């Protein structure tokens, strides 16, 4: 087999591996985001995560892995959007961030309608 065909086949196989590994990692990110939203009684918006960052990094055992950070949006009241993130090293969850929640607003006493000065 000529060397160009060998290189082309190797690139094709590497691309297929990367695609399948990315799909597996994305699914792990989705599971983590869904679990966090379910645990805190939040609504996961758009039912998806979006890749924000991808870079190589070493794990605790010294192996080179891909670090992926996914962002997702959720709602705590049903009429707002807040951003969270899931960080994976390979397909293992490293960090999950769900931002601070809005404090419930306290109702102010009704002072009646504002009238113009007489």
C-alpha cells in the first residue's frame, strides 16, 4: 500500500475515533447536567450542552486526555436563563458548576397609588 493511502487511512481512523470519543464525552456531560438540574429542581433549557473548550491535559495517572468544558443553560424560576458548566477529563466528570440562584423577592407593603401633590 502506498504511503499516501496509509496516511489517509490513519487520518480517517483518527477522525472516527475522535468523533466517537466526543459523542461519548458529550453524553456524559448531558447526564451530569440533567442530574444536577433534577437534584436542584431546575429546568434544563434546550436539553443540550454546548462545547466551549477542548484541550489536552494529563490526568492523575499521567495519561494524556482531552479536557472538555461544556456550557448549558437552565432556569430556576421558569422565566429566566442561567448558565452552568460541566468539565470532563476524558469522559470522567471533573467539575460541575451551577451558578448562584436568585433570592426570592420579598413583597413590599402596598402603599397605595401614588397621587400627584396637591
